[in-house]
């Protein structure tokens, strides 16, 4: 009798040998087919989830910044492993008028990105539009305009767009097209409208309608994302907002707080958002990353910590915050490399636009516009981005000691997280 070693013979050969035998061995062939299918399925499920994405934001403060921003985005897109780019808020400065034509120019620039590009709305994009230097527009009307233009499609921007699920697909939250969800491999990504400063909470009397309605929408979208990730057996959740939620600050519910007439603390506009994060981290027990723009430049380009606490003051150990603010916003981006098969799964690096790129000639991509603005140079085709010289940084996982590498700046001891600096 001829025997076949199941440890080494490939499945197709085993099936062929079994089927060449007489009819009495049909049962054996069927069993082998089942074993092979399970083996192949297990191998597919065991395949490591590896991807990279870039985060930039606030790069365009005036017309002169458009060409360097386009060059920055083009440099990022030269990496064939780049899954997508997130432009995390502030397509314009607070002093630029919130005209349709300006939004159209900036949208055309983002649409030219080679990878998919997801735009997260920020403070200057709509909140500051009521100021005199920004044209004295109604901020809520400007937000609605963005929803009808920059957030009109069911996919991201860029030349290779990603399909997006928008919260507006839920009938109760029809206006909130800017809140999105997408998935890469085993990671669920969330984009939310939560800008600085203080999440557009207004201290004026009366109902704070825009803020109150959006807080409810954002809370629903976060809880929905946690349940979605849990059902899909996702391994991580990444959340993008523009505003700094000040996670070090948390407020415990107080009984009879209304009796404290003498106290009038500043209302935390991100309080509900942070409580929603705590709830999300309880529903989904895997790594949760919250990425936002920092208000001031950071020496290393970004900050990693675990500052969020729940109502009882206990640290939320599976949630990590990444605040980014490169020293040179027009020539640097923050890159996050994910390998969910290793511990810790995320690594953060500041990358530089290569200095040997060619100079720019004549104009940026244009979308139809009714207002005239000066043309800006357009980026020609460029060589591949060379390997980065800057040290990388990865995010520590929940099971690791969470020690920072030697290249990390001194910081107080932190609990283990899902992110760390690389060597």
C-alpha cells in the first residue's frame, strides 16, 4: 500500500492521487478536499495585515502654500505601499475668505493625489468663517456648502479613491456627510467633524443647536463603529479628528452639581466625545488610536500618549492618542506603518520631502470657478522618494512594556499602548 505524507505533499497532488484510485477511495478524496480547503482558508486568514498611510493637515495658509502642498502630496504618493492620505483639517487659514472659489481650488489640489485622500473638516474650514477677515459668512451655511461639495461623493478624493460609508446614509443623521468610515484589511477607520477650539461650543445663551446635534451624531457614529468592528472581527480602530480634545482633562459626574452656584468652569466642548471614546473602548477591546492635529509644533513632529480616563478616573488602557505637528508643515508628513501580525502593531515616522526634487513650473489643477485667483505652479513628475533618513516610531501594544526607544524624547512613564517609536 502506498502512503502519502500529508505534512509535505501539496493539496492538489494529494487530491489527484486520491481521485486516480478506485471508487472505494472516494471517501478518502472527499476528506482530503475538506482538509485542504481548511488549510488554505487558515493560511489566508493568517496572512499579515500590512499597510501604510500618511497624515497631513493645515498646510495651506495662503495661495503661496498651494504649490508646496501639491509637491508634498505628490511626494507621499510616490510610495507604492501608501494606502491613503488623510488631510486632517484646515484647507485654509482663518484670514482667507470662505469663498466657493477657494474651496474649489483646494479641492482640485487634493483630488490630484495619487493615493486615496480623505479630508477631515477643521476649524478654519467652516467655524472661523464668521470672522470679518474670513468674509463674515454664516459658519453653519459654510459647513452645509462643504457637505454638498467636498463631501458629496460616496468615495474619497484622489486618483485611486476608497469607498466610504457616510453617516448620512443613516436617515436620522442625513446632514452629516463629513462623518465617514472605511476599512483597510483588519482595521476600521473613522473620520469625525470635531474641530478646535472646544468643538464649536458657544457660550452664548439659548440652544447651542449645531453643537448639540453634532455631538449626538458623533456619539452615534463612534458607537456604531465599535459594534461594526466587533462584528467584523477587526483588530484595530483608528479615529481622525482635527481638534485637540484635551484628553488629559476629564470630568466626573457630580451629584447636586446645580447647587454649586459659585463655580462656573469653562464648559468642555469635547466632554461628550471623550465619554463616547470611553464607551467605544469598552465595546471594542482591541487597540484604538485617536489621531488629531496639535495646536503647536512638536519637537519630534508628533506625540504619543495614553491620557484618557473614564468617569472613575481609571486609565483607558487600550486607547492611544497621536497628536501630530511637524516642524515643517510644507515639507514633512507623519507616516504610520501598520503590521497587525507584530507587537506593537503600529509604527510612526516623520518623513521629509526629498530636497532634490525638480522646481515647479506653471499651474495647479483647476475646478470650475466664478472668481478669479492667481495661478499657482503645478508639480511635474518626480523621481521616487528615497528611503527616509528620519528615525521611525512605533506604537506600543497592550501586552508590551511600552518602553520608548532611545530616539524618543524624554517623557513621563506611560502605560503600554499600541504605538511605539521605531529604532
